[in-house]
């Protein structure tokens, strides 16, 4: 009887582990599927973890075609959140980072803030948001593989992705990891 209970415990642990593995991989599979839809021969260029002070905020993955990232061609950037955050905080931080770049007017930033506020809801530890730069220079947004909408202003696209991928990013080490150039 005890041998049967021991086997059942092992079986239950194995099933639980498998279930947790599938749940963890769902966001990664969703962003890979989205990248493959928009990026010819999409491949993972780099990944990095965003930390603020002592907190892990999200894991980021950059998908593009070819060996090196080219901002003029389609690519996908996925953020898999590691903590709960309010949508309005994400939007405010995004606009603040874009404003810090010093190349956008207050009216542009206000417009984009309104558009983002309609797209970005609260996130939790199971949420992956993927932004895609399409062939037209538009930004398409997905949440856990489901379309949220798009912003068609190409100036937005440049500024938005430059938060993480630009030359004047506030987190250069993070950017080098995403671009796969951390050891170059």
C-alpha cells in the first residue's frame, strides 16, 4: 500500500511539473508565433531581464530576421511580465521614456498616451505583451497571442522601440543583451 502511495505522489509531482512547464512556456510560444507571422525567417536575436532596483519586472526577447537586428525591417519585441503592474503605470513609463529622448512634441506624446491607454491593460505574472514593427513601420500590439490593436504613426514606432533598442536608451547593458552584442 505504501509503495502505491509513493508512486502516486511521484506521478502527481510529475503532472504538476509538466503543467507548470506548459503554463510557463505559453507566453514564449505565443511571441514566437507572432514573430514568425510578421518577420521572415524570425529568430531570437537576444534576451534580457529588466530589473528596477531589487525587482524583476519583465523578461524581454527580440526576434528579427538574419544575423543582426535591422530597425528598418520587421521585428518583434516581447515582454513577459514577472510582476503585477497597472496598465496606466506602464503607459506613463512608456511616455516618460519616449519624452526623455527629446525628439517628440508634447502633442505627439499626448496623442500616443491616449492610444496606448486604450491598448494596454493591467498585467500580471502570466502576461506577455509583444510589439511588432511591421513592414510599413507601424506598431502592432499583442497580449498573450491575441491582437490588441496598432498605432500607425511611424514616429511612434521609432520612439517606442528606441526605449529598449535605441542608441540613447536609459538601460544600455539591457539593450546590448537584447541586440545580442553584450559580449562584442
